[in-house]
C-alpha cells in the first residue's frame, strides 16, 4: 500500500489499517444485523437460547463492525453512545439506508 493511503474504484478510502465504509455498505451490514435479530428470535423459540449463548457468538462481530464504523457520537461514547446506537439499529420502522445515514452522519434522532 502506498504511504498516505490509496483510493480504490469504489471510492473507499484506505489509510493504514483503517477502511471507511460507504453508506450503502453500512446499510448492507444493518440488513444482516436485522436478519441476525430475526434468527436469534427463532433460535430462542426453538432452543430457549439465542446465538450469543452458543457456538455462534462470533455473529456479534457484525454489531462490532457497525459500531466501529459509526460516527464518533456513538462509537466515541462507550456507554451512552453504544446504547443509542443499539436503539437506532432496533428502529426497524426506518429503512437500513435511513439508519445507515443516521449512524454515519451522527444525527441523533429517534
């Protein structure tokens, strides 16, 4: 990688180890998080345990990627910011694109 970063053909800027997600990529991750939530509810009905209680705990990494790539309003405040981020993710009355825009721009509106 060139010193100072490069820009690829998808307009994602890569600097060192950091990668800035585009809003459409964040929206895709939010869609995955929505499906994980649905799957978790089904697992709880079938087994009495969600994915976090079993061998699928690594699925929580999707949330971690969303968290780390959200605006510092959320990611820079471990307690209140993470709770607000979770509330925004659970606001399924909003589209994944709308939630992506809120999380990446720092707009705090619920």
